[in-house]
C-alpha cells in the first residue's frame, strides 16, 4: 500500500444500495444475493473496516444503479426522502445521492433551476476551500496537472418521445446543463484550473442541424444524436443508461487531452 499523504483521503463516487429501495429493482438489476450485495448494503462496521484497510478517511456515496430512476412517480419522492432522512448521522460517510430522475421529476427540476444551481454552488465551494488551502495541490504534487470538466446533457433523448412535452424537456435541460457548466467553469477558473469542454465536444446546444438516422422515423437534432451515439442511453442493450460508451469516453478523453496540451 502506498504511503498515506499528510491530508485526509476522500473517496468520491463510491456506491451503496439501500434495502428498501432495492426491493423495487427487478430482473438482472435486482442483485444476485451474494457477498457483493451485502457489501453494498453495509454502511457500518464492514465498510468502515475496509475503508481503514485502504487508508480512506471519508467516502462520498451515490446509490448504485438503477437507483431511483425507474421508480413510479407516485412513490419516488416520498421513498427517497424517507431513506435520505434516515441516513443523516453516518460516521465518515457523506453524499448518499438518491435523486429520483424520471419524467415528471425532470420537469420539476428544470423549473427549479435556480435552487439547483445554488446547491451545486454550495458543493463546488469545497473546491474553493481546497484550492485556497492548497490541499488539492499538496495532495497531487507540483507536477500533476489538475483539470476540471463540464458535462454533457443526458436528458436530451426526451426529444425522441415525439411529444411537445418531451421536446420541451430536452430544450430546457440544455439551459440547465449550460448553467451548471458555467458555474463550474467560473469556480475552477477563479483558481486557475483549466476546464475540459465536454459540453462542446458533445455539441450539447446544437438542436440544428437535424440529421437523418436509420433508427428514428424523422431527422433528429445533432445534439440528441451525439448523446445517443456516445452513451448507452438509446441502445438496445442498455436502454436508459446515460453513462458514456467506449466511443463517448474517447470523446471525453480528447476534451481533456486538449486542455492538457497532449
């Protein structure tokens, strides 16, 4: 094991499962009833033990897929709020992101963009603290480049529902993503941290031109095509999975390479 640096080690984008939420998972997403499942469920002694063994001081957790994305709107908000309320005093564990991302919630989230940006601002304020105290640079070392990044818009495929409501969500989601990315860039920029333009690489704002495709009956906006092309979200094998595929990761890597000067 490497020698632990003289600063806290915080592991981000770690995962867990909540038993009440997992009861609603079906098919292959329902888990396998094995040791991995039990480790995902654990938020106590076992997790802390393994954190200690790995030299990790704090884990920032997100709920593992499919999380709450597929919950019916009738129970999504109530269930996730109940679970979150019960997880407020966990030792050395933070985050516990349970956000229900489905059609109706997306409308509400986009209508509430102002408060969402304030939430992002409060969380990204940690960057200001670490940059001001030089902890991030101390941890990385003087010769390690630090690059931030914008994000692409995973809500654009709502356009493919072919309804006015779906296309309205797609258009409003771009405004939300642009706002979040602008906020991120301003915080990074305040400390001289360059920002990889993933938003631009995915052509996120380009509803024109429209492009003929062989998988949809009419021409599709270029930004929607890019998200379908470079993530799993429109695929037959992983429908709804907004994570990048291999080609998409290549596009993202190229955006970071551009900032690094490679």
